[in-house]
C-alpha cells in the first residue's frame, strides 16, 4: 500500500525506512515548496496556523502522486494540532478524494485505538509484532543519529571559512544516513558524517554569538516553515541551539527522558498552567537559556498560534527579570526571507553591542 | 459591606456571573463589575494586551484595567474545565489568562486566580467554592449556604437564557428572583441561528448591536444557549472526536442541532478575528452546512475596527439572499412575469 506522511525536517529519512521495513511502499511527498503552500492555503481555513496549511498542501501533493493512506500524529489539545487529522480528512473528502488520514493519538490516553491501528498496518504489510519491534529500534536509532548530525552542523556552521560548505556537506550526510539500513550501518554512517562535518575548515577565532531558539515544534523543526532560520543564523556567525528535537520529543512522550519536567519547573514563576502546544516550554527554555549565559533568544511561532501568543505575552517579563533579549517571530504564508533577514541582522547587531558593553565594562 | 470584589464584564461573565455574584454577596461582599464594554475598555485593552491576542482577550485586559483601582480584590478565575468530557478544556489563552494579566498590567490589587477544574475530584464545584472562600477568610455554614443559593440562581439564569430573552434581563431576573416574560414579538418571517461564543454574541459593543438590528429587521435569532441542554449534548455523536474547547463544542453541537431541526433559514457564525479554535470550528460549520442540505452560511468576523455599517450590509445582503431563495422555492412562476 502506498503510504505517505508529513515532512518535518529530516525525519522523513527515518519514517521512509520504517514504512519500507514493515512491508509498505513509502511515498515521500515532495519537499514543501511555494506550490505546497499555495495549495495548502487555498483549501485551509484562513486562520489555521501555518503547520496546518503546509500539511494540507503536502497531503494534496501526496494524493496527486497516488498516496492511498496518510499517517500522522494527533493529540489531545488544547493545541489545535490535535484536531488537524479530523479536519484534514473532512477537507480531503470535500475535495472529492477518498484517501484516508490515519491519526495516531497519544498511546497513554487511547491505547486501544493506537494498538488496533498499528495492528492493521502490520497485518496489511504482513509483518509480525516482533519484527516491528526490531524495525522500530533501528528507526529510532536513525532518528537520533539524524538529530545529532543536525546539531553538529549548527555547531560547525558559524565557524566555517567557506560560506555554505556546511549546508552542502549536511545534505550529503542525509544521503549517507538514508543508505544505512541496520543498527551497525547506522552507527558507521553516523561516524562518517561526524568526520565529514568536522573536517570542514573552521576559523575558531571568531566571536560567535549564542542564541537559543524556542517555540512551536513544527516551525522549529521544518526549515521550510521557518525560512531555514538556523542555517541563516549560522552563516551569519551565530551558534544556535533549540530546545526541541524530534527524537527528544519522542523520548519525552515515551517517558524515557525528563528534561521537560525541568523546563516546566523553570517556567513556573511565570506560567503556572500547562497551556497546550509548546507555550510553557517556550517560557521555561528562555529562563534556562538565560541561566546558561546565552546572548539572546528567538521565539518562533506560527501566526495565530494560541499557546505561543500566551508565551509572548509573558516573555517580556522573563526578559526584564533575567536580562536576556527575546525576539519573537510569527511566521505565516506571507513571511518573506528578506524581511526576516533584516530583523535577524538588527537583532544580532544589538546582541554584539551588548556583549561588547559587557566585556568592556568588566575590563574598565 | 465588606471587601469589594471585582468581576470583569466579559468572557465567562455571560455564562457564570450570576453564580459568583450570588456566592459573594451571600458571604457579605460587594461585587463590582466593570462597565459594559465601551470604547475606553477597548482602547485600554489594546494598549495593555500582547498585540497578537484576539479581540476578546484584549477587551478582558481593558476590563481588568478599568476595575483595578476600584476594588480590593480581583476575581480572575483560571478556567480549565467545567465538566468531564474527554480532554475538554478552554482555549489556551483562557488557561494562561491570569498569568498574562499579571505580567502585562501594573498596579493590580490582590488577585484570586483559583483554578476552575471541574472535570476532576468529588463535588469539584463545592471544593472550588471552599477554596475561593478561604482566600476571603470565610468558612463553615455560611459558605455552604452561599453555595446552595448560588447554584439555585445559576440554574434559573440558564433557564431564562434558554427562553430567548436578553442576557442582561435574564441576569437581573435571576438575581432579583423575578421571572421575566419574553416580549411578544411579531411573527418573524426569517429565522437565523446566530452561533458563536457568549462573549461575542451577548456583548452588543463588540458585535455592533447585531441583535437589535436583527429585531428591527423582523428576524428571529436563535443562539447556542437556546438549545435545550440535553439535545445539545446529544449532538456530540456527529463528530469522530470532540473538540478540545468547551465553548467550541457548544457551538458546533448547536450547529448540528439547528441543521437537524431545520428550524432556521440560515446560519451565521460570529467569530473574532484571529480566533484559534474558530479556525477549526468555522470550517467544520461551513462543511456541515454544505453537506446537510446546503443551508446558507455566513461568517461574521469581528475585530477592533469592525464598523456598524459593514456588519449591517452583510447581514442585509444575507437576509435578502435568504428571502430570494425562499421565493424561488415557493413560486415557480417568477415575480417578474
């Protein structure tokens, strides 16, 4: 069966293998492009957030290519993302297609539904649960490897002597990881990629700023949605770290990591209620970045994202208390690269001045 | 009179004020509400609130700013849930509202931001009342009596609201105990379901006098609150998954109810510009209205710049269309000969 799924950063490399190994034909939809956005915007509600629109466009492009089933994740609110599946399905049907959207909600809340859907997927692919378990472990390794390589690229990029080199090598890395099929191969591939990225010639004497990136998970992870902000900043000589990576989100949801609890605790003086999405994490991560001595924080959020609006309302107070500058960027289908670039340049100038002032003050 | 307790006249006011009013006054406090929304509260709200917030949240900020110097205590409950239904809660902005207020408005008096979380525990409403009373240093029998009294008043308020009288009249009626009869109106020729959240539907400043205009045009307006509660909840089965937001569930269920009953000629969805949950609700309503008998559907989006003329024009055009449509169905021979 031809199965498709949403594109979210580099994770498609891992999901592709997952579907292949459980006996289905993965249909990797085209990378999000302006056409995806146009299609998505045309058929989505006007005030839906940008992830909804990009996903809508991606699904329609996947259907054009012959997808029979689309798999995505769900949720239990109060963030709208938990209801995407139902509405996407209704819109797809209204347009006259009969492709099904299969949503995996939280295992903890609806495990019966989760298991029955998974069972159907496995049995139609003629795969046993034991085999699935093995495949899942391999794929998870792949996901972690992808995230580690991505993180390394953000560390290398601000120091690269030849602009754009890291991005090119990073693309090669994705292909190398894509080829690796078993745990040992993935390990080898990962080391090869580390080698490749570390061998890029670097100028370690640069005065590199450190910026933390917080915000809504989809626009953090998908470069198309955030206009490739981390690579852009990297090429401007800024080291960036973001709070959320997909493999880490997965770990949190399977209770094998508890970084999140720390973040929520850090946010508690400012926001005492879980408000859905990543709102409280944006506040907590900002506090933590300030404590770790970062120069600034950038909050990324889709336009009209409710939890992030609440976070934005609170962040000025965090900024006042901890002294860390925060720039909020709301992204929508109208956001242009040049506009964003200008705002980033201004923000970075400000941070450089602050740093100089701080250092100068310490000397005199 | 004891302490003065401030209650902003917006958001939950329209559904839950009679309860809290009775509760506080029976305990011997004075409850002060802000003025009905006006230009001043809007301006203050726009000034204080984060710029990306929606209109109702901005207006809430405005009401709080107006009240802060007039009262000793501000009652800003954190609405988390009012019943047990899947993962139902309120819009994330409601969940974070007390925090947003505290971090954006200066010079606030003491705030009671007790969590209203009625999906959990035994007799959650009573527990909540006890906690609120404890903040005000009250306890014992008087709280229990105030609680019973408040429940009674709330019940009669909801009943009066269901009969279709204006919320202000229903509110006065419930609090003073007098039963108000709905005004006898001429038999309307057009019935419209005006659906949306209570803080948009019942705030005539925000919706620029929509209901008065409809009455003048001889149109009967049906609201979410006019659906019998049990019938409303029964409509939940129409969706594969409940929405996560209480007001949104009420609105979408009312949509299903009016579509099923076929009592109304058209459906008008009143929404606030940039409302997150409504982006979902509006599309669902549009699709359902289309699939269940092609019922005419209009979305009326309100923001801080909404003008009276604009709303009036759209409503008039919509109603003209409805009348024309009906004419076509009834007379096979057209009026023009």
